[in-house]
């Protein structure tokens, strides 16, 4: 595993001799714009492994992406290699359809301590809830980023991440969107504690999420990649491209339903992903 090979993978050409906030932010943004958040392995009959070397080979050498336990595990190695103080944390994702957080830890995120300040770095959430910058760990403070305003709330040692949503302008109304899209102003994303975790503690949930029949990752094939001004996402056969803050605090949303023949071509052209095995899209 070679840091320079990783930098080539994410097209990072900046300096990295000083572990400061500017370098952290720059490396992080190159990562989320080069490495998709995706679960395509599950829909190609492959297993998602937690071994760091396997993750490195998949993301760096095979130009693939991964989910939180792959993206953030790799990022933790990158940041430690660059001299940052990094701790793995565990979170519980919020499910709007149940109006509740997951019962068990199902999300891996990172805490980075820099100049006596703590930051949350999370390159593994994807979609419109992906952070674009490290967030300072302060309760109740609005932290505006290009995707929207994020903030943490702390209560009895539990931390909560939420995002204030902009209005959306959907260019093609015939392609359905989520029914609560306009009513939701503030969206919980996940809850977490500052209890340090080891990657071994994620082995069970890593296996469960790719095998349980009711797992979101089993029922839906997902691939999302941040761009310089928004995000593009492929869920099943539906391609969504969003441009943030297109006008008047409003995001532009463009949807398209792809044919089977277009799916793999779109993965190649829009996400720079080429799959080794036969991919079967899913959105049930």
C-alpha cells in the first residue's frame, strides 16, 4: 500500500508534508470526488471484505468505490500515514421511514484531532448527505457547506448529525421523487458516540448488511459520486444528477430512468467504475 499510488487514484497533486486543516480538507475533497459511495459488489455476487489491503486493492488499484466501512477505513490509513491523529467511531443511521435510528451501530466514521480541536471526517455516507468538509465537533453550531447547512447536537454523551435541506427544483416531474421531499426541512442523518472503535467491531454488521433480506444494501444497488458542484447517484436504474444551490437557495434535480444496456455504460462514464462480474441492478 503506497500513499503516492493513492494520491494518483484521487488525482491529488497538492502538498502533504504538513498535517493541517487545509491539507485534510483538500485530500478529503479529492477522495469524495474520485471514490464513489457504492455497494455494487453485493449486486455482482461478490463479498465486501473489511481487510484493509483488500479495500486498498479494490478502491485504489481497481478504481472502485465502497461503503462507509471501506471508504473511511481506507481514509483512516491515509490520514494516519500523513501524520493525523485519527480515531474510528461508530454511528447509527437514521431511517426516515421508521422515524428512528438503527438499533445497532451500522456506520463507521472518523474523528481527527488537530490543534486541540476535534473534527468529524466522513467520506462514506454518499448521496446528498455526504459532508464536503471536516466538521468541527461543536454542539448546536450551524456549519454551512456547499451541500447545505450541517450541525451537531449533543445530548448526554450522544451526538447527532443533521442537515438543513434546501428546496429542490425537479426538471422532470414525471420521474417520481420521495413524497416527503418538500416537507422535510431538517433531516437527521446519524447518531454516534465518541467511544473509540476497532475495525474488528464492524465485522458482524459488515456481513449482516450484505446478507440480510431487508437490508437497504441488499434491496437497492447504489452508486453515488460527489462532483465539483453537486452529486450524481444511480439507484437501481434511476440516475439522478443534482446541482447544489442552482438558484435562490434551491438545488436543481435531474432524473433519468436507464435501460439495462445503459446502466454499465453510465457507471463507466459518470462514475468511472468498471465491474469485473455481471451486475444486476436492484431497487425494491
